[in-house]
């Protein structure tokens, strides 16, 4: 069977289509970051509101078993926060890879037409770092880590309350556990982006 002559694809059209696709993936990564962090905030807010709405804080109903169950729920929310941090890191990486791909196309275009060098502000060498403390992505991760730390502090507090009398030491331990959880989550975010 003879091979039909396939009409040649115009290079400009191919590059424009590829550039458009890459721009869409970058936009999708940014939209997904907002959805992921919003989902976590809604999940935490809903559970905390439900807990306070149950009126389980009546001393007779607030048994050791209930306190341990609350601790478990708050640990689950901490783990959900860690998962959200990792998703945010992966979405930042996806955005960054899209930017590298766009810059590769721009570099090719500039090699073909040197006049284009004046047209592009962002080049591979001027691209923001993958891990950047001042980025919106970092602030979203920090927000999730802060809430995750608070959830871990609540888990620690309820667990201590189930087995020990509450004192200043329990509050100190809960505060340290919150800071530790935040540190671990932000370290995981940083490591995923380095």
C-alpha cells in the first residue's frame, strides 16, 4: 500500500499549538493549587465546627474514649494536611516544568529570530526558583502547615487530657508539637521542591 503524501506541518503552527498547551498546563496547575488548599481548609473547618456543635463538651459525656477519638480525628487532619502540602509541592513543580518548556520554545524562537530577545522578559535564567519563600505557592503551603500544626497540637492536647490532669506542661507540650508539625511539613515541602 503506497504511503500518501502527508502535507507538511507548518513549524510556526506546531510551536504555537505546543506553547498554548503548555500555557494551559501551567494555568491548570495554578488553579489546582487553589482547589487543593481550599479543600483542606473546608475539611478542617467543617470538622471543627461539627465538633463544637456536638455539645460533647458536657463533662459527663466527654469521656476518655471520646478524648482519644478526638485525638485520632485531629491526627487524621494533620496527615491530610501533610498530604495537601505534598500536593502543593507537586503542583508547584508542574508549574515550574511548564515554565521551563515555554522558555525552551522561546529560546528556539529567539535563536531563529534574534530580534525576539527584546520581546521576552522571562527566560530560563530569569525564571523564579522552584522553591521560593515569597511565592503564593509557599504562602499556601505555610497556611496549610500552620493549620496542620494546630491540628496536631489539638491531637496532642486531647490525648494528654485523656490520660493526665491538665497543667501548664500539657499546654507547653501541645505548643511544641504544633511547632514541630509545622516544621516537618514545611521541610517536606522544601525537600520536594529542591
